[in-house]
C-alpha cells in the first residue's frame, strides 16, 4: 500500500530559491529615452528590465525623458517595462539619431530586438515619449530644371540649409536625369539646401523618423507603437496620422497635464507613457 495517498490536488510550496515570474506578454512595455544622470544600473543601448520595480527607476536620475515616462507608466499599473537608455546629444538632431540607432549594432530602438535574449521578455507596446510628436522639416522634393545628357549614373548630394541627413537617388532615362527621388528627408532644415546636380530642392514637414524606425521594429516583434501626436490642433493631429498607414501605430493626442513638483505648476507631458501603462493594465 502506498505510504502517501492523495485525495485531491497536490500543492507544493517553494519557500526559497529563485522562482520564475509569469508576465502577460502582451502587456510588456518597451520604453526608450534619455537619462544623463543615470547610474550604471542603466547602461547605454542595453535592455534593462523593470518588473514593477519603481524604486529601481530612481537610478535613472531626475533629468532626461525616462524618469517622467516611467513615473507615468507606474501611475497606471506596476507594469513590466524594458528600458533602453540612449545618450543625450549636443542638439535635438543628434539625440534623435541616437534614439533611431543602428540596426547592425543593435543600438537605439533596435536594442528592443535584443530584449528577449538579454532580459527574457519581448516588449509588445513600444513608446519613445518626447521624440515622436514632431513632424521634422526635411527635404520634401527636388525639381529638376536641367536633366543634362549622357548620364549612366548620378550621385545626388545636399549641402547647406541648416540641416543634415537628406539623401536622394536620380532616375536616368536615355542618359537624361528625369527625376530625383527622396530616400531620406533628413532633419532640421531651415532653408532649402543646395543640390549638386542641377535642380531646386524644397523643404517641408515630413513623417517622424523615430516612429518610422519603430514601425519596422513593431512588425518584427509583433508589437504596437504608441506615438505622441503634435499636441497642437485637431487638424495637425489628423495630418500627423495620415503619415502612417500601419494598424500597428496608435497616435495619442493631446499631451497630458501633469503636476510638476519642481516647477510647482501643471505642465504638458507626452501621453504615450500613461496610455501604455493603461493598456498594460487592461
């Protein structure tokens, strides 16, 4: 006769050792931003897991965008958050480039792709508060005034205009340059730049580059992007939304008014962190 006879479910209670924590995978938030005063707890371009650990977020310091964003999330729920910290640049364009990162080096938003191997969870809600609400001024088009003759290949380069990063390719038909297609609009242009191939460039508001980069990451991770809108007018928000045709991008507009204990007044903060926290709660 067996020494132990069970009349129902057996319950084994583990009182010591490391135990795995089960999380709702669709509620994992991926957060990227800056925190110049952060400690070594948050190395650059490295996924760091906050599993409802609000005290650990104190290591982010008080400057940059990450501290307020984490606070906005934990105001809603003690969520599981994958935090990516990038270096704050000397200007907005440099910081934006650091947020976008490099896909071959797994920096910037591409570090989210490394989260599964580093912290064992993959984010499903991606946010970059403070970096998704603008439609930066870049090179919108180039009108060719003289297509020339005899071209078999052509390089298009931009110079001046106060911005950087614009790239384009030339279309050649029968040795004549018939058009120039913008492949990268660039960022920060205040005037039309010079084009080395005869033509006239025009500038205009373009789609947000961080959201554009996050869209590709979201497709690979089967995630959604909560992007902050322009926080200006309804018409501007509609124009912003028309930049995107993906159902993985949710535009959150306007910003939320939050009490700032340093400024002693209510200030506008990007709503995406609070929306992401609410979605994780659901």
